[in-house]
C-alpha cells in the first residue's frame, strides 16, 4: 500500500500545511503504508494552455516535471493533497497541477484510489478542502475525508488539526485495505463518467487516444 502526500505551500519546512500533510502520512504509515512526501514547489509545472493535445495523444506538449509526477500519482493507492488558502482558492502550484490533469479527469485515471485533502487558512479552510475533494471525485477517486486549521487561532489550532490529520491518515489506509464503498460519492462519480463518455464519443475522431482508452476499459 503506497500513499503519496503533495504539499503546494511555498514555505518549505516552515509550512503549516506541510504539518498536516505529514500527519496524514504518519497516520497511514502507522497502519503499514509506504509513504512519500512531495514538495510541489520544487517541481516545474507549466500552465495548461488548453491545446487538448493530451486528449488526442495521451501526452502533454510540455516537457517538464508533470509527467514524472503523474507517474508517481498513478502508482499510488492513495493520496493526500494540501494547499493553503490563497484568495479563497488553492494556490498557484496546486492549481497549475490540477489544470494539467484534464486528460486524467476524462480518462478517470484515479479510479479505485482513495484520497484526502488538508488546508491551513486565515479564514476558511473548508472551501479549499471541498474544492480538492470535488476534484478527486472528478478524477474518479473516493475521498476518505478532509482536515484543516485556522492559523489565526494560533498554534493550538494547528496542533489539533495535526491530531485529526493523523487519524485521517489511518482512516485513509483502512479504506484502501478494505476498499470501502462510498455510495454517495459513487453516484457523483458515475454521473461524471456518463458525461465524459458522451463527450468522448462525440469527439472520438478528434480525441482518438481517449476514445481508445475508454474502449479498452469497457466504458465506451
């Protein structure tokens, strides 16, 4: 069982978000998971230009750190993503990564994975963890849960969130082992899949890679 933790905070070891991501990984490790921490700021991820080449070929036009990072994500059984709240959205490194994953969303590459989201914020962390959770569902994954902290409430708030994040990591590992079904999320994932199926059928001439992938999965 392998679980990957991504943190998009630019603050390195001083990052409060890092503490929550690491706590999730520590909780998963306590359940026997192999874990890896990724500092997203050290990766060069170009901005998506919306060319849709990945829809047609399965490959991005940019030769940067996205492809090897995607390989790591696809090899993982589960993930936790963490971002601070920047203007009530994930920050730029996380958004750049998500924007590059349109092909992953269409092909539902995270099907069968379990994920979690964490955030530290000055005002609202739930808006960020909801955003990340919704993206995980769009990618085809189940979401075990989320955790967050208001840094304006001081060290005690972050410490409490670390405890919750550790428990979240344990639950994430348990979900992977048991393959726990989340029926409400399954309904949403199925609805997305039907929508993607219709679009890929409509554009099968323009998007041959995605159409062939769906046919191989038996979803076409």
